[in-house]
């Protein structure tokens, strides 16, 4: 009985799920930033982004890093990390908790 109660209070899936989501966000965020820069180049509505600056994903990532610094690839990451911390914690924690009950 005591073993069953401690199994139900296991917070590891929640903690590990949140940490895994945060680590994944730090790995994928520069790719997402680069993708967004590629998508907005060549716009006719905003003259700031009217010219084509990048030839592809690798070219964009290298140019952003060289011209603006590596920090530019991570600009705006904290709201994404907060989202992943809450979403990943809930998603993975709930999934593995319910899976262990079945």
C-alpha cells in the first residue's frame, strides 16, 4: 500500500519532461530563428526586408552569426523556454503518470 502511494506521487516524469523540453528548445531555437529570417526576406510591404540576403538555411545561419553575433540566433528565447517548461512538464508528466496507472 505504501509503495503504491509513493508511485502515484512520483514527480520525476514532470521534472524530466520539463527539462527535456527546455533542452530541446535551446537546440532548435536557432533553426527556428533562421527559418523565420528566410521567410521574411524579399517582402514588398517592408523595405527593411525587401532584398534577398540569404541563399539558404546554412548561409543564413552563418551570416546571422557573423554579422549580428551568435546571440542573435537566441534572441527572444526566454518566452519559448517558459512555454516549453510548462507545456513539456504537463505533457510528459501527465502521459507517463497515466501510463503507469494503466
